[in-house]
């Protein structure tokens, strides 16, 4: 039972990464503009959105580091138990 709950939390911890990519793809298609700059499209908008949202998810609210630490601990425990 504990292992199933841990696996569900592993999948939940992958959601912020998926949201970050989904947001960046949407910015590439619909355009992205910073405060007073022109709207950009394509790879430039994808990259700008990815960097800014990633920065905010790392520094502003440390969501990505917490998820990454959980994933590493989970994988360490799973591979340790297999031996």
C-alpha cells in the first residue's frame, strides 16, 4: 500500500514539469511578450516562456527542486530495494 501511494506521488511530482512544457508550447503557438516588448512566436517564445516560468518555479516558489528531490529519493529507494 505504501509503495502505491509513493508511486502516485511520483506521478504527481512530474506534473509541474509537464505544466512548464505545456505552457511553453502554448506560448510558442499563441505568442509571448514580456512587460513592454513586442510579442514573439515560435522557438524564441517557447524558450523565453520556459526560462521565465522555470525561474519562477525554482526561485519564486521552489516547486521544481522539491519535486526533483522527491523523485531522486524515490528512485534511490526503489533501486536499493531491488538488490
